C-alpha cells in the first residue's frame, strides 16, 4: 500500500531537511579543515587512521530515511491519515527527525574526539640530522599525456608523496618548470606545508611552455642558498623532451658545487598525444602540429641518462602507474647527514575532552525530548 499524498509530501520535506543538514555539516567540516590547514598548523589529529569513520555519518542518514519511510508506510496500512492523530497520539515524525539530527551531531563529535585533536603548546628549537633535497617537477603541457596509466603530472605528485613518506629529518624544497623555472616552496622540514604546494601544481602555473631542463637545475641549485655544503641533491621529474638549453652542462655545474642530480623519466619511449583542455578543464581532443596530426610526446632517455651521469646521480624510468624510488632513497640515506635546527612544536594539549563533553550533552538533550507531541 502506498503512502497517502499528505504523508508523501511530509516525508519529502523530511528528506529535504536531512539532506540539507548533511550538506551543511560537510561544508562546515571542509571549511574547518581548510582553515586549520591554512592558518593553524599547530593543530593536528592524533589518530588520523580513524578518519574513515566519518563516512558512517551519511550511511546513518540514509538508513534513517529508509527506516522512516518504512515506518510511515506501516502507519498508512493501519490507519487513514486523518485518523493517525487519534490512533497514534504519541507519534511525531518531525520530532523523530530532530532526534536523529541531534543524535547524528553527537556521533560526529564523538568521532572527532576519537580522531584526537591536539593543539601545539610549546615551541622548541630541535636539532635534526638529514639531507637537503630539491625536487624539480616538469609542468609543461606534455606532462598531461597519459601513457603511464594516468597523466604524468599526477604520477609525479604521487611519487613525491611516496618519497616524503620515506624521509625523516631531511629538508625538501620544490621547483616547478616548463619554459621557465621557479621555486614553488623553499627548503623545509614541514612536509605538510610542502604537500599543499604540491597539490596546486598544474600546467597553467607557467605561461611560457617548453621544457628547460638546464634552467630547472640552475634554479634548483639557487634554492640551496644558505644550506650546508654537504648532503645536497636535486631530483628532476620530467618526461625528458628538452627544447630550451643544455641540461648536461647544468648538471656538471651542480656537481662541481657538490650537488648530485637524480632524474625520474615520466614517459614511455613510444609516447602519447598531448591532451588539449578548455577553460573549464574539460578534455577537447589533442594538441596538433602544423600538419594537423596530434603532437606525440615521448621519453628522451638519452638526454636524461647523460644529465644524470654528468650530475653524479641516478636515472629511473617510470613503469605503468609506478616509479621505483629506491635509487633516490638509497642515495639520500648513503649521503653524509648534516645537522640543522628547526623550530617545532614539541608538546601538545589534547582537546578531545571538549568534543566528547558536547556530545554527551547532546545525547542527554536527545534523551530528554518527550515523545508526546502529536503529529502535525
């Protein structure tokens, strides 16, 4: 038996209310995460592994709406809508929704408490041993080619994140290049801040297209200004099609300054056409040459190997959706470590008690809501 038109309309309003509440909640969570990441780096989560618990909240909302619909159908089978008030004097569907929203917010706060937010309370100068590494990433249009199971620039970002996960007290800087090269992030041991810069990388950050490998190496060398003379390395991530300068000579200059140059080649020898995108980022065919055929970008392994050799470094060619980072990590681990001093938060105050206290109050309020209000 279907719901009556009035009960159907009432249910639709309830679905809309729960849906809007869900959207508001996730917008607030997203804004809070962005604010904390951007403006309050002294706030951290103690148990980040439990972040997936948050996805139980929309599942709970869907389950509640399904249960609510079942309950309203069951009521419709037992009594006419006009008689529902007298038949079920203690029933209030709207109140059921409010009880659920309060309960859901309490559960969200409990999950937030489990994540263990903590606030840095003590700054201290910490001395660490490590190496200095500048990662130069090619952001030319050819890095959008998809001959490695994904576009090359996405694989570059994933590879950098894997490298950062293997490092300890090392300082890392970020350079981006195409026809020109720029320092995107200076040397830092704050990998969280570096990942923010990494996530913003895209081809349109540099208007002058091309692949200036030599300039990328020279700018990376300048990024080591005021750093110790030992334990300095450059990691060049590129598809290898150099069109602008002499990367071998640049690598030799870096080596003479005590800086090794390692290279990861992100392309296949066969290559792939370079996608073309509109202003909204939607793919619209491929970049074409003067003869009207798609421009194919392939790996120039000869130049990259020669550059790595001149820079006393290693060369690694990417496989399908994967890059072997062992040569880079081994080179960094075998290099002489230098002592550096950084100011860090060394003591934190845990604030999960506040969230759990608010959640407890909400649960108490939910339990005190009477069930006597009539259906309206």
